[in-house]
């Protein structure tokens, strides 16, 4: 009596070639995607970790601050320069609304001639300062700090950002194609097959190959939607076309981003004094008493100094996120407020563009979305590894059969 053989349904040509595309693209960019994903995961909790490790300087511990006045900004700048003794001029100062928090004075220089990260940025440094005494509590070399280097590997593989971002962006485009092809390959043929694709069925499974295959398929499926979002928001920084596309889509077809460069300083330079920045600072504090803080450029020349069309102050409303922000334009001589652009004044396209960074790093809704970003980044880092192991296992099997 002849034995009956049950043959598998032949795979469609479309899925067959989709599988080949998925495989060869994965082998080509797997290592790069692993690096991009693992550095993304490492960077997610930067703020939370630094808030712990720098807690003793983020808060200056000056007593009775409600009875004291902060020193003028230019006075603080001179005190900081004297204590730090840095050859480059201070670039900007971050001013918190909370009177218990330290001011942060930043040195930041960009050399357009540099060919890699370390040459391109001669300095990126911050000093935490007691605004009531002018004492520098501590300085940090952000340029060589762990999280900054992780960020720049993620951003440009530590290469010149002008073209290094493309070297990151192109593999991410390919990764998006792989995510889509992966969903096509994952998609079950029928209802019974569908049940096996959503969870791990390892009760009677002992072999590592099957477990590895399920890890790749199941985790890849659950992470795919978030991975697509993180990938597209990452491409925002590599390609201007993506920025423009996002703005046009979410603004309802607007093709021109709001431009306020026509609002400029008109007062004579004679009106600029040592207290002009303090006048600007006080205006911001009065206008936004519930904000987290704001940044003021100190107005010095820098290595790549470009023409600033106006004197803009950036206001950050939330401690954990940048998407809720305001831009204020001041007359840099008289300190007069010329223009305000608050979240309520922005169209939806502007709001989405403003939120892009927070969506990309997972800070848009605080800790819950950061945890999601961390887990998804780890899964994305695992996919090239489990994918390679699937290919290697099949390759060894074919070699053994051939022998």
C-alpha cells in the first residue's frame, strides 16, 4: 500500500521574490541597522539618567531664593568666562523658570571644514551656574560625553553631518522597505495559520531554530508599526524632502512654511546696554510663568556664524518634551518684544514638525512612550541578528544536504 504524502502549498512567486528581497537587503544593511537601533535605544533615557547623575548641580541649593534677585546675564557671563577660562566665547544660556534650578551656559562651535564629528565640533560644553552668586557649580564636556557620542553615531556614524546623515538615512529607507516586505511575508494564508503568528507556541518546541524564527517573526510584527514611525521621523533629519512632505501632508496642502525673517531689529544700536538681555529675560518670565525654561543667544561671533535675520528666543513649555514651544522675536537693541508665535498660533503641520523629535525619541507623552521607544529599538536591533541566524541555519542545512 502506497503512503500518502502531504505536500505544502507552493509559495506564490510574489512572496518568493519578496522573501529574496527581504533576505538580501537584510544581509546588506543588517549591521548598520543594528548600530542605528542600539544607539537609539541607549539614547532614549538620556534625560532621566542625567537628571539623576547631575541632580546636585541642576539645583543650585541657594537658600532663600524668594528674597534674592538673580545677577544680570552679562554679569553672570563674565563670571563664568573668568572661572572656566575657555578660548571660545559662550554661545547661549538656558534659563529655567524654576528659581531653584541652575542656569546653563553653553559653548558650542561648528567648523564646516571638519570631516568627522570630532573635527567638526571643536567644543560642546556646558557650565551649571548659581544665578544668585555667579559660581560655576560644575562643567561637563558634552562633546565627549557618552550620550552625545551615542547620539552622533546614531545621527551620522560620527562622520561629517553634511553627508554622514545620508549614510544613516539610506539604510533606514532600505529598512522601511524591509519592514513592509516583512509584514507581507508574515501575513498568514488562512485563519489557522494566523493563530500561530501572534504569539510564541513553544510548549513542545526544543530546537533553537524554531524559537529564533518565532522571535524574528512575532517580535518583528508587533514592533513594525512603531518601527515605521521611528524610521520616518528619523528620515526627517536626513532628507529635506521628507520634512517638506510631512509639513505639506499635515498642514492640509500648505507648501510654504511660516517665515518671520522680515521681523527685524529696528532700534539704533545705541539703545543696546548691559541690561538688554535682562529686559528680554524678564519679559519671557512674566509672559510664561508656567513654562519650563527658555534659551537666549549671547550674541557673539562664532566659527560658522551665519546671518541671523532676527533675535529669537525659544521657550520650552514642558520639561520632558520639545513639541510644546513658543518662539519670540525681540529687538536685540531695545529689548522690545516684536512678535510671538505660540502653540495656538501654529497650524497642524507646524505642530507635527515641532513634535517630530519627541516622536522619534519617544518623549512625546513622557515615560510611557519612552519605554515603547526603548523596547521597539531593542527589537529592531535584534531583527538583523535573528534574521541572519535564520539564513545561516538554512544555509548550513542546504550544505549538509548537498554533502
